């Protein structure tokens, strides 16, 4: 949460958001402050992922997604007057995203195997 807030306040997005062409800004299209980014990250962690608690988080993801589709904005962004903009993904970004997800999956699997062998 803290790291995400620092990165968003400095760059307006995270690496994942950059790859997916997503930008976080205030309603005047300016970068949000660290305080606002931290409040947003905490609210995403609570409302968006249910404190990242296994199984419970699935219900929060579904609820957040349905709310986003219905209202065109998430609860946390509406409360903080934050605008999330995005552009269509071209084929190169889609391929890059898939490639990065595969690499993360492989690294995670290797790390899990390494931990279980110790």
C-alpha cells in the first residue's frame, strides 16, 4: 500500500498500470499528492480486495467490478475525486502483458519450489 502510493504520487501510475495504459490523476489531470494516493491505496486494499484475505477477496473483487461497470467509477476514486483514464491496448501491449504474466508465474513457481525445498 505504501509503495504503491509513493509510485502513483511520483509517476501517476504503477508498472502494471503503465503496461495497461492506465493513468491516475486528479480531476484537473495533474498527478495526485502522496496523501491522496495513500488514502486511495488504503481504500483499494479495504474495499477493493477485502484486506487481501483469501476467499473473502474474491467477493470484494466481484463487488468492486460490478460497481465499476454500473457507476463507471470505483468507490475509492469517487470519494477522493480521482480520475482513472486509459487508452485502448494495442497488440504489442497485449503481448507484453501476457509475457510479463508468464514470467511472473514462472518466477513465483520457482520461488515456491525453492522455499518448500529448504
